[in-house]
C-alpha cells in the first residue's frame, strides 16, 4: 500500500507542469516582449497593480519618480520588469541608488529596464536629452512564478 502511494505521488509530481521563475531577475530575452519566460501564460484580467507617476510632464533630461504597488495588501510583487517607452521603443534610463540590493538593471540595448523589487517599489526614470514626445511606463508584474501580468501601463508622461 505504501509503495502504491509513493508511486502515485511520484507520478503526480513528475506530471505537474512547473512554474519556473528567475530569482536573479528577468532574462535578457524579456526585453522586447516583456514576457518573463515563466513557462505559463500571462493573466488576461486587469492587473491589480498601479503604476503611479510623480508628475504628468517633465523636460528632456529630467526625471520622474515612479511607484509600482499592489491595489490591496494581497497584491504583493514577487517580480517586476519595467521599461519606459515611446510607442514600442524603450527610452531613457532608470536611476537606482547604488546601495539598493533588490533592484537589478537589465541591459535592453538603448535603454535599461529594472527587475526584482520587493512588494512595492519606488524608483526614478530619467528622460533622454532631446526627447519631446509622450512616454509611458510598461511593467510586467508577477504575483508569483505562475501568475503575472504583461505590459501593464502607467498614464502618459509628456516629455518636452
């Protein structure tokens, strides 16, 4: 009887689809589509998170403070990948304090993304010099390794 139970338990464990995540942050392959490669489909519902900008307009070369947070206490953040984009093109850079051990910068070519925060996070984004368009912050936010929302957006930010 114990042998059969062990065999059934092993079979269930081997057949279960794993929800893999990256404890060291998002892989470079996530820069374009912002899909974290967790081997499961993203959520289709509205994300229970807010992306709040400290300002609605800035000048090129200036920064804006961005806060990403859950809309309730149960909406924690296990993983995060954020970019600021004009259309589908990532622009600008994130300013992260050097003593901040939980945020990593991901090199996405002409811009940077951030990844791996705690439950709520505040950081700065610096608009590139010469930019004079509307930008929007896009974040892929993971509640856990198997539940995540891709490209959740902030309000528009006017850059003069």
